């Protein structure tokens, strides 16, 4: 083949490559929509919207401006985790009464609304379980406590609260030896099973404040990423410094500032 013909062939190949790149840039990527699952063993409990709103679970209301803020938080988390296959997110506070369970609940609902995955919210705060209260499920709801005490199979504990593509796994009550449960091989195996069972699912774990007990620090070894929740005019700088020296910083996605009064009355501010 002559040098001229080789040059023409090379030019043609380069032109075709450029045209292919142009098409890829101009055509939007196809987004695979995940359909809502059909529940056979999971218990379906229709929670009235009015009850959720009363408990400040605002993400069920598309007209509430705070819902958009939680969707923004969702977008930032997904953009930093999805490409790497990170789908287990720990939500934890610094101390107590900072609203981390409320953030976890609203984030989980917004995650479930995304077209590309389902969402599981797991309450592993065995000191002060709150997820069942936010959903109005009552104090006698079974959960992980029964599983770790060998009373119930895991598959019998999942609840769909009437929100499409959202499943909840309650704590099921307080556990006195919570640090030992958190650090047990059974807990590690549970997280691995939940993470690997459905590749299109994000799992949000609600854990205690990192300054209150060793539980969340032990649990952080099993998950992909951490989101911290601070409360405006409540969480101290000393608490923040202490936690920042404790957690694996490579897993930290950011901090939610809850109950802020200086951002147009929105519920939180996200820093990363």
C-alpha cells in the first residue's frame, strides 16, 4: 500500500472516530429505569401522607421546597458514589437530637424517587431507634433486634411504607449490648448480604451519634460512605473536631447542617 493511500486511510479512520465522539456527546445517555418491585414477603403498610408530614417527613410532598434540597443532597451523593459502585451510606450525628434520623428518612425517600435504583432504609440505632416512630409504625414493630436474638428470619422484617421502591428495616427495639452486636460477624455478614443482593439498590443506615457511643465507629468499617448531620446552634465545634479525628476521612461525603434558620428557612445545608 502506497504512503498516500495509508495517509488517506489514517485520515478516514481519524475522521470516523471524531464523528463517533461527537455523536456520543450530543446524544443523551440512555437511563435504565428500575421498575417498582412486587412484594411477596415484604409487609406493605400504607402510611397516610398526613402522618408523615406531621412527623416532618417532607420528602413525600413534591411542593415543599425542602424536598428539592433533599433531592440536591441525593444528586451530590449519587454523583460521588454511583460510578464506583458504592451503595451503602451511613448517616450519623455528632451527638444526640441533631435530626440525623429525619435526614436519613427524607434522603431515603428521595433516593427511592430516582429512576435508577430502589432504596432500603435500615435503622441500626439500637440506643434510640427512631425510624419506626417517623413512619408511625408503633412501638411493637419487629426488627433487627429479633433477628440478632435469633427469634425471626431476616426476610420477615422488611416493610414497604406505601412509598414506591422504598423498603424499611426497623431496629425493633433497644439492644443493651449494642457495641458487641455492631462488631459481630453476623452484623458484618448482614451488611454484605444487603449490599450484594440487589445491585440497583442504595442502602441508608441510620446510626447513633459518633460522640455518644462506639457503635457507629465500629459500624463504619462495613460501609462505603458516611454523611454526618450537625444541628445549627446546637452541635459544638469541639464535638465536630472530636468526630473528625475519629472517622475514616476517605469515606466522608459531607456534612448536613440541620435546623438552619439562615437559609430561607430550609431544613439543612450540605457541605463537602
